[in-house]
C-alpha cells in the first residue's frame, strides 16, 4: 500500500482497458479530485455528507 490517497482510484482507469498508462490514470484522478475540491458547492456537499453520517 502506498501513501498516495489516489492510489485506489488510479487502479480503476488503469484496469479499464488496454492503453491506459498508470501515470496517465494517476494524473486524471488527481485532476478530477482537484476540480471537485475547487467546485463552489464542494464544501457545502462535504458538510451535508458529514451531517448525514
């Protein structure tokens, strides 16, 4: 197991088919996470999620 929090998610596109390089999949996952965090409603959605748990 690595210290990379995106490692588990990186394996999904890497295993989805031939031609998806692990570095490319990791870059995609990191970009996706960065975009999700920058979304204006992300903080509110996270607070809603925490409140529901």
